[in-house]
């Protein structure tokens, strides 16, 4: 009898001491040591990339690197983060909430070169029907897009509002690692925010040719950082395609033959989580695995975006944007057929077009997926919109603005 009481007492003491110890530990231990810093956990070492199963990536990728998801520490962290992290279209329609411009919501525009993003980006800052429109000054490229009743909190992260804060034409990998800290820095204080990623895509052959023409005219985008896992690619990983200042007047076959030409499958690469494939290190895994992983990741990230538009379906894209965010454009997007891209197309042989499609096979598949997804989303919105016909017809004519304004606006890109 006495023995068992003693034993229980001893056991109780043990438990108490353990609990006290844990409490003390969590109290003493500074945040920096005990929590995983969210912006550089990608440098932690995890099982080799190639061991990942593809099925796993598609199923589990929450828009975050899968390898980290499986880590218990990060799993916990993700649970906490999820509520104010990126919001997808599915989240939007499942729960009954709206984009809250007055609250903590931020639209992040991922701008892929030659997809119509320049003109769309301008419309975002100049043509939305807002309680407090962005403040744009003549001669200035950037506008200030503050929340209503605020003069320092931003609701839009894009080239024409914040500028290239995360690098020139930052991709998914760069943005998701940077937007939060960039906004904290701009607003001079950290805040909890919800992010709504949006982007535009374009038919891959037209986009490729459009980029080709742009490079022929002297564009390089060579100041892009391509940050991934905390560093830029080395010269060996991403050799420059040209010698000298730029690649002016490059012939098409030379443009296509440069393996490190970032124009190739640009849309897939810029939407994929590159940490999954070892960033720009081509020897991290066989090419075939790299391709499959990147495509799967790009599709998943696209699906998880609140909105994406397609250059070839402007009206549908506009309708989806407006009904998703409950924000309205003051002008309607026009379908423009003739751009430099499509002009170039007629001068290019069937054989070359076939080669371009083959070269950009990932983008071709991504675009096919995106087209189906856009139509599915459109059909869904159409079904739940009781005034669909009315709303669709009056796109860009909200609030009694003159009918039939016919500027050449839209997702046009040269
Ligand atoms: C995160 O970055 C800091 C500063 O650059 C570095 O000291 C630390 O080791 C990094 N953490 C990990 C897990 O790599
Ligand atoms: C690229 O990956 C290979 C294989 O994993 C590795 O041996 C090599 O060090 C990596 N290169 C760089 C620059 O990290
Ligand atoms: C674009 O092409 C279609 C058919 O090819 C035509 O009906 C439409 O009017 C054209 N739009 C413009 C703005 O030229």
C-alpha cells in the first residue's frame, strides 16, 4: 500500500517536472531558433528530388514545395499559415467571401512576358471602378493603389503599382518567397494578409514568336534574378544565349537552338515551383522527370490561383475577373487579332511552327489545361450568376459610363 502511494507520488512529480520543463523551454526559446523561418526553409536539406513520386506532387502540393510539406515542423506552420495565405478560385467559390479591399487582401499579379500583361496591368491600376482609385500621375509609370481610407496600405502587387519589387518579371517561385517581405518593407510593418495570385496565359506559339520578335528588337530581360532556393542560377546552370549587349536580329533557328533560352516553355517554368526540380540545375534529375514535375506543378499552381485569363478569350477572362473579385473594369476588353505575334506567324513556315510547338511542348499542354479550366470556371460562374446575360452584355459599362467606348484596350500585347 505504502509503496504504491510512493510510486504514484514519484510518477506525478515526473510528469509535473516534464510539463514545467516544456513550458519553460517554449518560453525561453526565442522564436528565431524554435520556429522555421518561412523565407529560407527551402535551404534545408531533404530527400533527393528524384525520389519524389509524381502522384504525390499533384495530390499534395498546396502551392508550397511538397518536400517541406512532409516535414512535421512545416506541416504545423502551414496549418497556421493557410488561412491568410494564397486563396484559390475553389476556395473563393466554396466559401462565401469576397475580395476585401478594405481588409487584408492583396492581389498579386504574376506577369509572364508577352501574354498581354502590360496592357492588363495598366487596366488594373487605371480602369477599375473603385471607391478610391489608384493615384496615377501623368508621366509616371507607377500608380499608388491604397486601400480605401488608407494612405499606406496596398491592395495590389504589380508592376504598375509596386513596381518590380521581387525582381523583373518575377516568377511563382520568386513571388511566393518575396511578396510578403516586400510588402512589409513597403508598408513599414508586418501584417497578416491574404494573397490572391492572378496571371495571364497565351497560346504558346504566338507567345513564343512574340517574344522572339521582341528579342530581335533588343529586349533581353537580363536583369531578371531567377532566384530559387535563395540564390540566382550560376553561369553554368543558365548560360547566356548571346555574346555582347543583346541578341538583336537573331534568326529564328538560332533563337530556337539555344537550350538555355528562357523563352522556351516560359509559361510552365514561370508558374512551376522550381524548388521541386532542383531549380536551374539540370543535373539534379533526368530531363523527362524535370519536365513532368514542372508541368504538374505549373498546372497545380494555376488551378490554385484566384484568377487567370487567356489572351485568346478576353471577354470570358474579363467576366471571370469581375465576378471573382467583384471589381469592375470601366472599359471592356477587345479581342484584337493582329499583333506582332500573329503577323510573324504568317511569315513563318509550317515546318518552323511545328518545331516551335514541339519545343514548347510543356506550354502547349499547360495551355490546353488552362483553356479547359477557364471554360469550366466560366460555366460555373455563368450558372450561379442569376443575371448572367445582363452582366455579360454590360461588361465594362458599369455605373452609367458611356456605352461603346471603343479604345483599343484589352489583353493585347505586341
Ligand atoms: C536562413 O538564413 C539565415 C540568414 O541568411 C541563415 O543564418 C540561416 O542559417 C538560414 N536558415 C537555414 C535553415 O538555412
Ligand atoms: C547540381 O546537381 C548535381 C546533382 O545533384 C550536384 O552534384 C551539383 O553540385 C549541383 N550543382 C550546383 C551548382 O549546385
Ligand atoms: C478578329 O477576327 C474575327 C474572326 O477572325 C473577326 O470576327 C473579328 O471582327 C476580329 N476582331 C478585330 C478586332 O479585328
